[in-house]
């Protein structure tokens, strides 16, 4: 995530469709960029470059989305307005038997919510830090004097007998 990369599998016309697709899935909001701005389409391309079995599904999905846009709007997907793009994607998702829509959606979320720029914007916006589970949060030093009474109690254990 966060790596600058180009496209290895998709040629420019399909790459533009995929960029528009991911930007429609996650548009910009407040200080957060859209998914295309953080390289989600390039991430998907890099993934299908590594996992060849996924390539046909992605290519066919991009082509099907483009055909759907042309048949419904008379324009290519990239040239549609945001409302039309959203409607086209909703319709595509309903009719997609290949599960390619779900693949693109899941890889988009993975790329987006793992990107340092998005994580920084989320932290600034909500106070939630993605590193909290591994770094923890600041704790007040423990007052050892609170153990005074416990230290005076007799042991509540007995030594184990060797076998």
C-alpha cells in the first residue's frame, strides 16, 4: 500500500475504466482522497498480475461494465456522470455472476484502508489510529504502594512436590 506503481496487465483504456470504477466505489470525503488517488486500481492490477487466474474475471468485468455504460447511456463508463456511474455499478453488481464486482470491491477496500494517506486522514478525522492495536496507548505509571497490603499476606500457594 502506498507504493507508486503503474499498470502491468491493463492497457490505458481499461486502466482508465478501473480507476473510474474504484473512484466511484470510494469517492473523496472531507480530507480523504478517492480510491483512485491512492492507487487502488494499480493495486488491483498488481494483484491480478501476480495471480493469473484472476485476470480473465477482471478483464471481462471491465469490458462488461463498458458495454453496459454504452448500452444504457450511449457513453463510455469514464465519460458518464457520477450518478450514472453509481447506477451502472449497482446494476452490474446485481447481474454479476462471475463475482468480479466483489473482487474489485474487496481489493479496493484493501488498498484504500491500508494506505498511509487514508489512515492519517481517518486518524485526524476520528481520532482512531490504525497502530493502536500494536503500539497501545499511553498509560499512567502504576503506583506500587497499592500493593502494600497484598505483600503482607501469607502465600496462597504451596510448592509442587518433585516427581
